[in-house]
């Protein structure tokens, strides 16, 4: 059976005009960052009604870092988010709360140069729809650095995941050479920007064409 190509998530949307242009490319997911320390934080630049204009085929992902359950539920309702991405030190108990409230979750784990203890994922498995693996850096996400994807051989591949961290036009084809990975989607951000929060449509189209082929 032919392996399906990974889906595409474009993260860090911040401005309406650019968001609508990106949405015309029909990505599978768009990511919106609810973290004030990020240069791509968007609650002050995008009104909930502007996200309501997006086509339903594109899932809206809210990205949060150590936020309270109440804050996440409030933003999920206001912006009509389809998934919540937890990018901080959120525990399984908080994930259980959010799942019980009816939300699908992506839990992020950052990998460095050394071995990662994948047993840490076990307590999250009952509550998450997907995992996301990115590069351990100074900031939560958007560092533009790649980790050693071969480390994911040690993951049991039970829960499908988003692959993030430094994915570019130069290395995206390497994912197809790793057939043991249960990659649901690739997640791109800073490598495809003109400046923080403004995506380069030309580069994104090249990426989409490469992924299609």
C-alpha cells in the first residue's frame, strides 16, 4: 500500500491579510500562537471573527505555553479552535481536563542532541490526538533548528505525530526516507517567513509542491 504524504501545518499566523493568502493554499492546519512572549503572538492582531472566515477544510490550532485550563477554554470558544497545542510543561492531568471538555490535543515534546526518554509520553497517550516533536531551544518553538530525526526510531509510533523544528525546502524530502516514522503532518514556521508572523507565499508553495511529489 502506498504511503500517504504528510499533511501540512503552517504555524505562527499573525496578520489577517497574510493569513487569508496562506489559507488560499489549502493547508491542512493553521497555527495561532497564544503566548505573549512570542513575536508571533496574535490575540492583539487577529480578531476571532477573522478566524471564523477561514474555510472549514483548514483546521485551526491554538498554540499555548503553560496557560491555565480556563484561558485555553476561553480562547478555544472565542476563536473556534479545532485543536489545542500544548507547548509547555502541561501535565497529563491538564490534558485530561481539556479532553473531557471536548477538545482534541497536540502535546509537544522537544528533543535535543542526546537521547530522549520516550517513556515520558505514556501518561499522555490516553488524552492526546497527536504528539509534536520539535527541537529543544531557548524559546518554545520557532527556533528554526533541526534535531536528529533518527532519534524517533526509539518512539513506538503508536500515536501519530507532527514533525517540527527547522523543516525547510532542503530537508523536507528526507522525511520520505524515514518510513518507520508515523508522521501525520509537518509543521513549518520560521523557515518560511519574511519576518515573524508574515509567511512567504512563494516558499510555501514550493514546499507544498515538493510534498505533493
